[in-house]
């Protein structure tokens, strides 16, 4: 069975690159209480659900490392977070409808909590002083903020799947023969 994927790396790479630029520039300007949404994490969630390829994993790892190089003192934290997010989203996508928003939002909450938790633990392991209460307080802002971003991304990208929903040769983001 041949698959014709709607999202190619030729389109996904520039989208992730734009997200990286927005993450490091614009989103920091619209931060709420000093916290900006993690646009790349949100893209990994949405891409893992809507496109049944390794876009979320490969691009999440590459752009996670780039984000770490630009913004973090330790390289690999975001990549690890994106890897765990991709695994969870891929596992959940087996059981949920790809076109629905709720699975993306549930995964977004899990990914946000894991992101903050993984960063907290890794910073502690390497000797940084990190306050747990600050990390928990950040979740009050980051969870709703990331959920809004995931909802917007989902509504933008799901159109490519729903557009061909009634085509009998179209299955989950792919045309089959």
C-alpha cells in the first residue's frame, strides 16, 4: 500500500524553524507573568497526532537541541522533553481520533507537566538550585497558555486532514492505493 503524506519535511522543517524563531523572539515579548508558551512542544504534540510519521520525533529532537543551544545552559533538556512527548502522543494517537481536539489537549497538559518536571529534575542533577514551588507555580500559567497554542495549531493543521475526510483512499493524513 502506497502512502502519499500531506505533510512533507519540505513543509515541516520551515514550520518548525519559524516556530523556533517565534519561540526565541516574539513569544518572550508576550509572556504572562514571565512565562511564554513552548511553541515547539505544542507543535510536537499536534504533529504527533495529526501526521503518523516521525515528524514530531525527528524535528522535535533537532529543534529541541537548537532551542537548548540558544536559550538553556544545558543542551538536551528540550530534546528529551520532546522525545517523551512524542512517545506519549504516539501511544495516545493509537486510541483516539486524530481529528479531535481533546486528545491533543490532554497530551498538551501531560507534556507541559513533564516538560517542567524533567527540567526541574535535570537541573537538580547537574547542581543548579531550583525551587520546586516556582516550578509548580509556572504550571498555573504554562498549562492554559500551551493549551491555547495547541488548540490554534490543531485548528490550523487539522484542515489538511478533514478536507479529504470523505475520500475513501484517504486515511489519517495519507492517501492510499
